[in-house]
């Protein structure tokens, strides 16, 4: 069964809102009831698959477990006054792809005003990494994204533009307008003191006889007063901070207060607008929902966010500074007559482009959106039509992250959706070394998150390589990044070479990698003879079976990132891999190719490191580049889905040797390969044998793959196993004819790290 989509926020209404306090209900809308408009549209119009809503303070582990994608009906997130780092943290922790709809920037006169705080900048970059394309509100927001080096976006306006299912909405508004001038008009003001002159002028143009509703979206005091709460925030707001209302004589002000309206349901709001003939608003959604109700509307803009949305969606618009004195009604009429006839074609185009954007995320459009994109009228509504119900609350859960591990300490964090502090158990090689209840809060993670720091007893370290686990003692669930197999040797720090710009490299290792890359440790004539014998025997055995052989050398990090090495380390061309390449070129190999994708990794996309700063292995992105070279050799281009990446924290083996944090952000595939493990002998590292088959057999190649590998191959196996009819993966370098007889492979892949080439393999 396909997992549902998690939608951030509400479904466009607050169930039983009459029982909520105004403050609680207002906070649930995101501190502006206008947010209900695009939340309603997203949940009930745009998305056509199983979905559920999650609050902003969602549990990342629960969302990751139960959902396949997280949809964010976005507001004006890009604002100098917001720091959305906590939201970025929670989204990142899910590890899920994101679908962002209606992202906006908030500025008055120029986008240069938008100075993003670090947390919001990080959120924007997370959107870039985990979205195929971001739906943005207009050209001003697009300029902010371009300035932040975010280019995967499309200007499509706001989801609220697709609420009314009538593909001829603009035509019907125009026909209604031609029937006569508006007699009943609703007004949706900001109540901001600086907007008082223009809002007072609009109100005067409407006149008390025409005014039906004075719409309150924000702030809390206005909404409270609309609910009849004259004490508390409503009363204080009215006398001091209500803009034009505060400036009016008490009698006139009292009349307007009685016409204040606020809704905690987008449908109820639109329904209420039907008793009006038109809506004028300095609030974009206050006016836009009037248009969705089939009524004429005018957006009076005072900033770039209202301007770009009205412009993109094709709504009647005038800048507040350009509104003629006592000319609001004439401007309304001129705007409706000019914009309504062209609206339907514009909306149809936007809907079709949004359907395409959803498809790029693997999301089916809702029925209303699909019909709008096709220009098809909706079916007649039925009495039993209803929106999907919100899900039941999640049961109590614990989650966390193992961040640090060495021979002295194990540290990380654990969190809960309850207030009781969970206990953490730490194990070395299956032996429990401590169970603790953390006492230090981690507010950077969330309200109910705590740090743990366990000192490792000296007698717990019995060997240089151990399996470290951290888990919830109450549920037994492992924390993220646990278990991990790591070195805890006493001299680990001596094996790390610090390069430029924070890059770390190997040194003092058993293979003498620095001697190899500098040309001080070439292959001897005897070692070259053994390599020649290996290639000759393997090539002959493969050719006799009509199998193909690819020997894939995983380049040393030192060669890929040579420019980051210290000044006294220079990469030489007289190193073992070059000797082996020359040897293979001299031999008359019939079935065997040697691949060394050094240049492909050196030309890696600057957004993603082919090798993380703190790890000796390639990243998932680097592995994908190597896979591309492999598929070119085999004659099969890689699936485009493998080219989509996001970032998350992963282990870094060189960092772990220095005694500090053991993780860093690394690129990972957005779509995880689908392969089924049929057998695993459970051996750790050398000698391990696994048998896998593709998760979707119909999409796999018919060949059988035999793969010999080392640790670098762990990054390749999932993608390869997804592509071949069967995969046998053996951790090792040497191969015997009996394995070929047993497996009968069509493709033989031997992956070997460059630094291991000084030990020639054997065949036979």
C-alpha cells in the first residue's frame, strides 16, 4: 500500500472551531486566517492522492515512517523577520522529498529588502535540494531565489487560485458584472496604521449602505473582536493599533465593529462572500477568495507580495499609491472588466503547468485541478461529498541521532512527543555499557529533546573495530545513524592528514596511500606479473562463458581532490593505478575493461561533494558518477531518478578518528533504490556474501551480476541490484572458477579502492 502524503498545516478549516479559544484557533491557522485559503486549496483541490495533515511542530520520525512525501503549502516564508531554522531541522530530519507550493517573499518596494536569516536560508536550500521544482508566487520571489542560487522553481502563483472548480469562472464573473453595478461590497483591510489613509478612502468609497462585511484576517485582536470578544486583545487592539478604525469617532467605529467577520473555515468564508457582489481588499486572500466565490474583486497592493500574486493569477490590481481619491469603485469596475475575460485562459495554463510540476514529484493531481487544466466543467456535487478527515494523533514515540562515537565517549540526542525524558541504552559489540536518562535539553532540536553523553568504560574497548549502538531503552528502537561499525584504535588520530579548507585525508595507513599517490610506492615487477596473470586468467574464463568483465577502480580521495592536499603532497602519474591501466592496454583482453572514473569525479557538480570533507569514501553522489561510467561501459544509461539528490547527516570515518563529531552533511539519493535481500551470510566485511533481486523485476535487465567489492562497493550495490535480474555481491578481491560455475554470471564487476591495488588479487 502506498504511503500517504503529509500536508503541513490544516485542510483549510479548524473542526469544531466554536469550541476553541480565539488565541488557540488563530495560532493554528499560522497567525493569519488567510493561510486557510491555500491550505484548503492544496488539500482539497491540488493533491489527488491519499493525504493527511500534520502540524508545524510535527514529529519527523513519525512522518518519515508513515508518509512518502511532505507537502508544504507555503506562505511568505522568505522574510527578513523570520528565522525558520527549526522548521528546516524538522523537515531535514524526515529524510523525505518535499513538495513546496506557493512560496513567497515579503518586501515592500524592492527585493533587496529581503535579508534572509541563517535558518530561513538553510530552509530555502533544503527546498532546492529536496524539491524537483518549487512553485513560487511571482517574479519578485523568483528574484530572491535567483539571488540565493536556487534555480529549480516555476512561477505559478498560489494554490488558492484553483479553489473554484468552474473552468469558466472569469466568464461568469464578467457576465454577472455586466448585469449591473455592485450593491453589496465586502472589504478586507490590513488595519495597519501606515495603510490607514488608503483604507479609510476605500471604506468611504464603499459607503455604509454597501458594506456587508469588514473582514478580519489578522492580527489576533481583530479576529477576537470579530468573534464578539470586546475585552482582552480585541479591546486593546481597537483603541490603539487598529489603523483607520482607531482613528474613527466612537459611534462610527462601533458600527464598523459590528460588521467585523472572521472565519476558521475557507469554505465558510467563501460561502459568506456569496451575499456580496464584490470584494475589495488590501489583503490578497481577502480579495482572492471573493473572486473564487464568483464575485468581482480588486486587490489594492501596498507591497510586492500582493502585487506579484495578483499579477501572476490575473486578478484586478491597483497600487495603493495609484488609487484615485474616491475612485475605488471605478477602479474595481475597470479592473473586473479588463481582467475577467482573460482570467480563464490564464488559470487553465497555470493549472496545466502545476499538474506537470506535480508529475515531476510523482504526485497525481486532484480532480478539480486536473479538470481546470483540461478546461472541463466539474460534475454536479453530491450530498455525500466530504473532505478527508484529519488523522488520529500519533502514539507516543522516541527518536534521535547518534552523533559522536569513539573509544572515550558516545553522544547524541533523543526526543519524544511526550514530556517524559526517554532513557538511552548504549552498546559496544552487543554488550550494554550504559543506560542513562538525559538531563540536558536540546532546544535546537525541539521542545522535548535532550542530549546524552556516555563515557565508555576502559574494559568495553576490547578490539580496534567495534559495532556501536544507541537505542531507546523504553522502546528498543535504534536511534538514527545506529548501529555503526567504527574504528576505536588508540592511534586513530595519527591516520588523519589535514588538508586545505577543512578536507581530511588518510595517512599512516597499512597501504601507504600517500606513498602511492606521490609515486614513492609503485608496483614492483613481481606485483605487475601477478596482476597480468589475474587479468589473463579471469578474461579467459569470462570469454569462454560469453560474460563481460568490468574492473572498476574507486579513485583515491587524494587524487580526486588533489588541490585540497597540503603543499608538501603532490599527486604523481607514476602511481599503481596508472601502471595497471597501462598493463591492461598492452594485453589482448577480450572480455575485460578497466574503468578509472577520476575525471568524472573531478568534474563533479559544485553543489554536491564527490567525496565528503571528513570521509575517505565517495559520497552517494560520487558513487552515482562512478555508476554512470560503469553503465557507459555496459551500454545502458543510468535512470534519471539517480541524478536527484538531497543532503542529510551521514557518518564520516576520518572525522570519527579525531574524537569530535562523527557526522557531516552529505548528498544522498532522493529516490532510494528498490532491491530485495534474499540471503546474507552475516559475515562482517571480507567474506560477506549477499544475494539480491530487483524490487521491480519488470524494469530490470535480464542479466545476472556477480560483484566483488570492498567498502566503496556498498554505495553501488543497491542501485545495481535494482537493475539486474539477480545480483551476487561478495566482499573480497580474489575470485575462483567455482564461483563462476555456481553463479553463471553475464556481467562480472570487480570494484576495488585505488589504495588497495598494491595487493594483487588471484584468480583460481
